C-alpha cells in the first residue's frame, strides 16, 4: 500500500499577510452589505407616520426616522441598565488585583461569588 507524503503547513510570512488582507476584504464586504440593506430599508419606509403621545400630542415623521430614534432609545436604556453591574465588576476586579493585606482573610471562590451575585 503506497504511503502519502504529509505536507508541512505553509508557515511563510506572506501567509499571514494574505490572511489579514482576506479578512479585511471580508469585513468591508459585510459592512457594504449591511449599509446597502439599511439604505434599501430606509428608502422603502419613507411614508410619514403619526406618533400619538399623551394629552393629544402628535408627531409626524418618516417611519425610518421614528424607528431609528426608538432603536437608539432602546440601546441607551439597555446600556444604562448595565452600568451598575459594570461598576460592580470593575470594583471587584480592582479588589482582586490588590495585594492581600496581612490581617485580611484569604478570599475563596465562594466569597468572591457571594460578593458578585449576593448571598
């Protein structure tokens, strides 16, 4: 039975450059596709819509603008909801990086988890 020769992997320095340029081209292609999809969405949703607020207030604007504003507000509310947890995680990370004091007891995984998620 004939044996097959095993090829060594291409470890030349130009392989990494070719891979990086391919990844960059792929990223730009995906960005262009997302841009054109959003452009088509915006062009198809130019009709004016009426947003009814309380006390009879009304606002008329193109649908794509209303959707963009609602999406932006949703992202802002989500980020504001995450801020306390981010601050807590940063505080715990700073506390974990500090050298332990001589008189303080050593923290275990259970005590760190209790600090993070509560008792």
